[in-house]
């Protein structure tokens, strides 16, 4: 169950980071409100996952999901670069997340 909470927390992190981008420096109320709601939900779910999972594992996986997810959203919706170096960096993050999962005892 903790891993499901952590996955959802990571997905919500992608949403709030994207909403932050759309908020244009907090000048647009709807994306700003969405960012706040999804940020709270992400932190709440992360806290729930941390009841069982080790701090380092939970935090690394959460930030990794957010980082790679934000990269994908940036490429798909904001026209950001999909350079080989950026994609290689994302692949290394995914590898780190997989290693954290494999190393976890929970």
C-alpha cells in the first residue's frame, strides 16, 4: 500500500509542478489553486507512504517520479528539448528509482 501511495504522490507532484508552470508566476488563479491542491495532496500521500517506507527511499522515489514526469510533460506540452543528454539523465533517474525499490525492505 505504501508504494501505491508513493506512486500517487509522485503523480500529483507532476501535476502541481505543471500547474506551477501554467500559473505564470502565480498570476493566474486557476492554475495557482490547482497547484496548491495537488501540492497538498502530494505531500499528504508522501507522508502516508513514509509511515512504512524509509525516508531516503520514499523521498528519492517521490522526487524521481516528479523529475522524470515533469521532463516528459515539459517535452510533450511545453515544447522543451528532448536532447539525448536530457533523456539519458532521465534514464539514470529511472534506474536510480528502480534500485531504490529493489533495495527497499518494505
